[in-house]
C-alpha cells in the first residue's frame, strides 16, 4: 500500500509539473508580432497615391493629410479617397 501511494504521489507531482511547464511555454508573447504590423508605403506607392488624388489617413490620430511632410509617413495609416475619409469620420489636418 505504501508503494502504491508513493507511485501515485510521484505521478501526480510529475503531471502537475509538466502541466505548469506546458502552460508557461504556450502563453502568447507580450510583444506584438511583426506579422500584423502594416507595411510602410514605398516612395513609388506614395507618388502613385498622390497622383490618384488619395489622402493619407493616420489611423492613430484620426487625421488625414492631402500632402505635406506626414503624407505616407506616419506609422499606422493608409491611403483612401478624401470622400471615404470624411465619410469614415476622419478630419483634415490643420497643418501639413
């Protein structure tokens, strides 16, 4: 009986320890993955969007730029038509 109890205790400890290790190794990383980060537009993408009359929307601030130093340069943004930007609730930049 003593041997059976010892085996059960050892098995239980091993199971709990391996479950703990598994839980520690399978948690999501705290840093955001680079796969979800939007790609920065190239200079040719910026030129093509400007020629097509698109605005650059800064998704973090909710402001769009028609031209100027921030056009296509903010970290989190996208190109869209000015009408679509207004309809989505984005505001025009006061300064460029």
